[in-house]
């Protein structure tokens, strides 16, 4: 999947102090929200541990031979270098910076970079508030900023400890769900998913999948509204969201214990690479932005193509999207019948059916 320049630029800026020899590259390092690409690919990586919970980026790192985990645990002694590409959500970004400070060894450094359009100046100030004076400069329309050796820094330990929990899971919507900052629409039901849930017909039945499941709202609504669902698979590229979906669907099962719940499987998976199983029903509110934040309808088109390939004959896709997104061509090319079900607040709900009868 191509990645836009806005996504690559912070990675290039992050390595600028090493390219200029302002900083020396160590034998060991931790890299939070790691991504693969130049100039990272020019440095020794055998001692680098990467934290990445987004499946496409994690896959690229693993393909390059790096050690990758969704979460780096602190190690005895710490790391001499902790690199950070802070995410866009402020609380999640602050938590990442605070964790970086705690992962570093006593004489280690924290180095971070962000694009100017993603709050680089504010993030620079955030790191400074944690460790005292820092160094920084502009590169590639980004800011790269780094601490002095932490043994020489004035660390605000209370703030570091408090910020580490800023993105912790917590109840939302009067306790109906658990979510956390950084997950899509983390503290609310986004209006597109709500519109789709309202129009899911009660006669949906058989094996179902939710593509891009987030923290589990649509999956929970599908089970609540459609008693004929016999099994449900959730696909989500962001491991942080998928962990929340597990918790939320388990809570939903407890709440409906009298009726019982069909078997549920959870897949940390990039839907655009295709699906490993076939289904009678697929629901999706596909993403339509790149990692850099720019709009890319191609992501949604690939979700639709993956759904079409995975549906059984007679299977049904229920899709919600921004009304202006040009999905109709791929829908009409991939399905026997396509109909518009509803439109509201700039969103559209579409049902598409595979030609043929459902095989039972």
C-alpha cells in the first residue's frame, strides 16, 4: 500500500540528528510507533526493538527483519536511545513521550519528530515539560526534538507518571463500552456507524464479519439486532482497538447471557490484503484516510473488493461511507445488486448483494 509523503516526512526528520552527527547511533534502541523506510533502513537495526500496533506498519517492519511488538515492556537498565513518532491524538502522544522517558536508561536520550501540521511545536513543548531543556530543529516540514542525556536532565517525575496513563482504557457512554484515546472516534459513537447500525435489517443471518471493527460498536449492534448470526469475525488493523473490542464483546455476552452469543473470533489483520474466510454477511465502516491524514478513497475501495471476494453467493454487504466518496463504481463492478438504503448528515448506507443463492 503506498504511503503518502506526509506519513514519511516525520520518519525522515527523526533521523536527521543522526545523519548530521549531532547524535550518535547506539547499539540498542527502542522505537515507539515505529515505521520502516529511509533513512531508518540505512542504520544498523539488530539491536532495535520496535513498538507498532498498526498491522500494515508492523508487517513492513517484520518484513525488514526487525523485532516488533504491539507494546514494549520496560527492561532492566533501560535503552540508551528511545525514538518516538508521536501519534496525532494529544493524550496518546503525551503518553508515548512519557513512556519513552521511562524506557530510557539513566544516561539515555529520547528523540521525537512530528509534522508541523500535526502539532509539532506543542509536542516539542510537551517533551520539554517532562525533561527540561531540549534541542530541536526543523526538517522536511517537521520538527525533530531530543532530550539531553537524562542523567543531566531535570525530569518532572510526577508529570511523567501521570502522563503515562493518559491513554489508558476507560469506560465511555455511561459504561456501555470501554475505549481509549487514539482509537477512531474513541469517546463516542461516530455518526456514520450509528447510521449503519440503525438500518441493519433483523434478517441478516449466517456467518458474519465486521471489517475495521474499531472498539466493537458495530459488531455489538449486529449481534443485538440480528438473532440469525451464527458466528462473527472481527477484523481490525489497530491492535489497541482490537483489544478493546474483545473486552466490549465479552461484556456484551454477559449482558445477553440468557440468549447466548455465537462464537466470535478476533483478527489483527490488514483487510486490504484480503480475507482468509468466506461469509454470508459483512458490515463495514471503512477508513478513508492515509496515515498522514489525507483522504484516500482507495482504502475503502480495497475494503469493498475484499468483501466482494469473501462473500458467499447471495451474501450481503452493508456499508456506510461519506456521501461524496466514489465507491459506486467498484460496488457495481463487484456485486449483482447495489442499492442506497439511507442518507443523513453527509453519510450514505449501501447494501450490496452477491449474485446467486447462499450455500448452506
